[in-house]
C-alpha cells in the first residue's frame, strides 16, 4: 500500500501535535513536512523537516496538507495546495465568508475537505439535529457549547454547523458559549416545547478523535477528484 504523504500545517498547536503523534505511529502515513507560524526552533523534528509559513513554497512534494491553524494562517495553506495541485484537509474554525468562498473556488482545482468537527459522533449528531428540528416546529432551539479557555472563536465552528443543520430543519437557533478549564469540546442542542425538553449532547474528552478523523479524511481525500467534500462523505 502506498503511504499517504502528509504535510501538517499548524504543527506546533494542540491538534497539530496530536496529528503528528498518531500519523507517526500509523503505517499508512508518511509525514513529509511540518509547517509552523514562525521560524521553527529546530529544522528537523523526529527526522521530519520543519518549515515556517514564509517557506511554504519550498515544501517537498506531498499528497495532502492537513491544516489545523488559525484563520490568519488558513489562506497561505490553501493557496499552497492549489499551487501544487494537492489535496487540502482543514479543521481550522472561525473562517470568514471570503475564506469559505475561497474553499469552494479551490475545489474547482483540487480535492478539499473542511469540517468544523472531525469526530464521528458529531457527524451523526448533525443529522439527528436536522431531523429533530423538522419534527418539532415551533419549539425553541438553543445550542450551548463549552470549550477550554484558549479557544479563540465563539460560537464554535461545530455549534455553527449544528445551528445550520437545525435551521435547515426549520428552527430559529440561539447560541451560548462557555470557556472553562481544559474542556476539549461539548455541544448541547436543546429543543424546548411546552412541558417537555429534548437534549442532544456530544462530549469530546480526547482531541485524538479529531486527529484520527482528520487522518482518515486525508487518506480518503487523496484518491478523490477535485471537489468540495464533507466529513460525512468520507464515512459512507
Ligand atoms: P492551537 O492554538 O493549539 O494551535 C494553532 C496553531 O496554529 C499554533 O501552532 C499556531 O502557531 C498556528 N498558527 C497560528 N497562526 C498561524 C499562521 N498565520 N500560519 C501558520 N500557523 C499559524 O489550536 P488547536 O487547538 O490546535 O486548534 C487549531 C484550530 O483547529 C482552531 O481553529 C480550532 O478551533 C480548530 N479545531 C478544529 C477541530 C475539528 O475537529 N475541526 C478540533 C479541534 C480544534
């Protein structure tokens, strides 16, 4: 089996490190480069060459770039993949409308998979939320998301994705965000009627689930033609 040659963009972050650790132990992946925001402290980590974002055009050839950075790093990562004609997987949240549009434009040239959440549980939750919203017209729909105190964007990308699913089902959605301790990620979607309440909850206790999901998506995506894909596409 050919290994999937991966570049990790945002390699110094919590998610970048988890992806590095898991891919390094997996026979299906070859990490060919790590990309960090500024000049890397070491030019080689675990025998993998490290590049700064300024050096992104000098990357060795790869099959898929996996980006878990911040919105300010996202554009350069996507542009590098379009320029090299290579697949792009991203879990970076807090993107603006122009960045979302650039994902769709890039999908005319390369395979692109962006997901606000790479866990299987949230992929299932999304379809449950859409069904519940459609079945409960007139009920209040509130989404409460909780994350660690370092998280920058709010509401979370996952909350917004779940909110869009509820809106597709016809609900009017309200959001609340909590930032506390080291919570990896919790999403409560609450439908409230008269005298009853339905709660759908997902709790992530380990960010390795996102890393494994992103690596699964990367392996799946490299064999696909140019286009825009979702996590659910890779699970069927
Ligand atoms: P983090 O803050 O630990 O790491 C972010 C990394 O991006 C850092 O190493 C930082 O140096 C780097 N970075 C920042 N600006 C950059 C730039 N201009 N160019 C290149 N790199 C840059 O954050 P994290 O917890 O690893 O999360 C990263 C992103 O992934 C966030 O947007 C977060 O919301 C998202 N996330 C998504 C999922 C998912 O399943 N989709 C899961 C967890 C986190």
